[in-house]
């Protein structure tokens, strides 16, 4: 039988394969954090989960010594009752901040126990970035005598904001088209990672007015999105995140 390729996703590996990968020097693990939230009528609720998994795989492959943990899909998305933020839209799932931090911390401790020396946190949604930073800070402070470190890569999310927006403006899009949620930027990134989550019929229809878009949970013009524009963003996110991880890991040694 031909050899079976293993990794980088831990979910696809057996425990002995993870053990052997660690022994072979794959001592970095990336914990990708997504979220189940509305993204208008044109994009599936699993957007963040799918995108962060795809990009985490690319980052791990670029690093060469990393595995990818299962995606953390349940994240804070606003008050449940009464509903606020994305919880106002059907299908969104929200959990309390403390529960979220406990899950991330528990996962990081688990990987430290198994022998991973560098645990990388990347998050695809903006609302919990400060919580990831808090978990990393607490973990490193409490485990100061341990060689294992948690590295929160804010650059992953930050690159998808101002730097990517500038790229889109350089390619002729206006800030109104780019938007801040489920607009041209967000939708382009999704088209570049998994176009099956984007409803093409919703993109080709006439652009709704601003009030209708807001009611749908959209900021921007999703109809201006293309996979080519999205690739510009995903390539930039991966490159900058890989560079930052390498610097953080080297500094921790």
C-alpha cells in the first residue's frame, strides 16, 4: 500500500501519528478560532470556521514544523437574551467570554502536556481578539518556568483589515464597496478559500439599498467581490502571519 500522507490537521491524524510528528520536530501547533455567525443572505454562517481552517493549513505548511488543531467554532457573538450584535440573526451561536477563554486555555494546556512548545492562536473574527490576547498573556505568565509558550498572532486578523482594504482600494474599489462585514472584502476572501459557501445568485442580483443591506447584516457591496481579489488578501494574511510566527518563536527561545 502507498504511504498515507498525514497532517497537518490533528483531526485527521491518529494519536501515534501526532506522537511521531512531535518526535520529528513538529512542535508548533496552530489553534484556529472561527465562529458561527451571520454574513448576510449570500454567505454561509460557517464562513469564519472554513476560512481559518484553510488559512491555518497554508500557514502550517509554510512553517514546515507545525500541526493544526481542530477549529474552535463556538465564540462570543453578543448577548443571547436579549439578542445583540450578530445574535439578532438566525443561526448565530454565542457563548460567554469566560467559557471561551476556558476552552482556549484548556486546549493550550493540553497541547503543552503532549509536548508542543509553541501554541499559536489565530482568530478570524474581530470580537474576541482581546480575549485571545488575555489567554496568551495569562498562560505565559502562569507558566513562566515552562518552555512552552502561547503566541497570539493579532497580525492574522489585522492584515485582513487596513492592509487588505488598501490593496482593494489600489484595485479600484471604494471603501463603501469594501465594507466592514460581509461586503466586498469579506466575500472576496471567502471566494478565494471556499466559494461553495457563497451564494452566487445573491451576488448577481441588483445591489440592494443601504437600508436593505443593513437589515441583512451586511456592510459593503458583496457583488463587487471576486476570487482574484480574495487571493490577494489570503496570500497577504498567510505571508505576514508566517513571518510573525517565526519571529515570535525565535524570540521565545
